[in-house]
């Protein structure tokens, strides 16, 4: 059973949380302990289950815009998700220093979704019904965003994901299931699957097998990849019996045997780091992956992924030479963001930081444009401030000033031009990356969808 963690660090049983008593208790805890923390000048950083910014320590008394995040600090994609809240804090602090939103400081509340849909839904419920946020950045895993988006839509909270790329969101948006309360700054896998298929074709592969984590991300990516690779003249060896694995699986011997049967030239491994590393290790230990090119998506683009897979008996990385794709960042403000990131955090630049910055920027700019610190207000202006017409502007403080003056803008982000369409999607470019012999990940080129 999933747990809900209050701002004070008190763990609440999720089933109890649904009762009125636990709900009231949560409000009391959040109010009392956060107020005490503020009065005692508690240092910024992690408080209990929440990671809060210095400007967001007293959420109960905040008058201005409140935004939250559901991102993976633990679980299968934690290696990718852990740095992302820092990009949100950086954007919030930047805006607060240049006047805030609608004349008040912005409050930010972070929640760990544990890479789990149930935990993500619980975190979204807390943010929307207890903390009363207007917008949420997240999640990363598509399965978690699927669960969170249902809660966000019901509570009229604007949700912008920096990394959920499953094509399922486009379809659901077309069906009207989100009522406009969903967007993302990373392009859908409809495009990335085409890019990975093109990379496979460009490398001369004619026969490819697939293995996919059995969730919205893996299955959605798999279906798009299969169609794109077939359209290029290639053959999917296991098309009639696709290999998929349980996200909670701990052993992968049978899945490895199935995925590599038929002697493919390459394997498109549509996986997450923790479980995917176990799969690739199992395949290596059975002698199945020798001579087969491993091709990976953005879900495996984590710095410690090669170490998770491990080394051979002679000390070489098992997946050295693997190739993959990841949404690239090439926006007009990318260089400025990278400089600010290095200056303020002194941390390495990792994937999806720019997308996270842009998601946060869009929430704040739309709230200012609407002159309302509400999810409905943000929804009403999100496409207006991110698309033409309007003055193109990439500096966040300048953009806020122009919007405050009532001028139309076309925000140009760090990840890209972030032109949000009617389904909440953007179109992006893709970097090609590889695992080097020393286990480091390196970008070695670019590839476009066909």
C-alpha cells in the first residue's frame, strides 16, 4: 500500500487519507508544522517527505502562486529524476527575485512520486487538495503522469510534464479527457520512436527485436517503433509475439531468451534503468547479447546506468557501444540556462533539466498573463504565451515583465521553442548517445524523425 508523507515527515496510510479525519489531520500537520518551521527559520532543502525551496517554506500562509512537482526521487527512474527539482527551484527563485507572479512570491512544494503510479496519484491528491497548488511540474514516468493527470484534471490543476513521452497522452487529449489541463515540454514518443527507427536504419540494420517495459511508456514506444522501422523496410523479428516485462519484475532470464530469439541484428530495449539493467545483465550472463547491437531510448539515459548493468569478468562495461536517442535541448535560452545552472548549483548538466525549467517557466508566465493564480487561469493562457504571435523572448525575467505590461509574448525556452499545440504537445529534436568504453554517456550526433 502506498504511503503519503506530510510536510512534517509524518507518514499517513493512503486508505486513511481518504477519510475526512485523516484529511483534516493532514491539513493541521501541514499548517502547524510548516508555520513552526518558518518561524524557526528552518534551513531550505528537504523537510520530511517534501523538498521545499527557500521561498516555499510556509505554504499555509502563502498568498501568491503555488506550484508543486511530482518527480521521482526514488524508484526505477530516480537516477534521471533526482536533479529535476533543482531546475524548478532555480526558475522559481529567478522569478521571485524579479518580482514574483501577480505581485507575490511564488511557492514551490516538491513530492517524490517514487516512480510509482499509486504514489504519484497520492502526491498529486495532496498537492491539489491539501496544498491547493495551481500547477504541477511532472511527472517523468508516463505511467505516473497518467495517474496524476486524472487527479489534476478533476481538481483543475495545470500539469506540465518535462519527460513523459508516451503517445497515449496525445490520444487522450484528442478525446477531451484532460480538458486542457495537460501539456509537456518533451516531445511524444511518436517522434522519438521514429528517430530511433531511423537510427537503426541508418546503421544498416534490417532485422530488429524489441523488449519493452509493460507500461504506457514502453508499450507506446514499442508500437510506434515497430511501425516506423517496418515503414523503412526493416523486419521486427518478434512482432507477432512482442516481449514485454512487468515493471516490478526482479528476474529476467525468460524475457531475455524471448527477446534475443530469432537472431536479430539489433535489440530495441525500451526500458527504465533499474529493471532494464537487470534484463541486460541477464541477457549477457546467458550469452545472448554478444554480437547484437543494443539500442536504447531516453528512459535509459541515466549516468549510472552502465554501472547498474555491470562489467564483464575482464573489467569491461557490458553495454559499452550501446546506442540510444534522447530528446535534445536546443532552445534559444539553452546557453543562458546552462550558465545559470553551473553558477548556482555547481552540478553536472543532465537530461531533461532544460525541459523542467521550461515547464516551470510556462506555469508562471501563464499565471501572470491570466492575472490569476489558479489552474484555470494558467490553462487559459498556456498556449497564448508559448506560441506566435507575440514578441519572441527567452529571458525569463524580461518575459515576466512584458506579460506584466499586458504585452503578447512567444516564450522561447531552453529545451526548444516550446510551441504547445492543442493536445499539449511539442515537436523536438533528438540527440544520439552512446555508452563509451569507460562507462560514460556521450552525445555523438543528432537524428530527426522520418
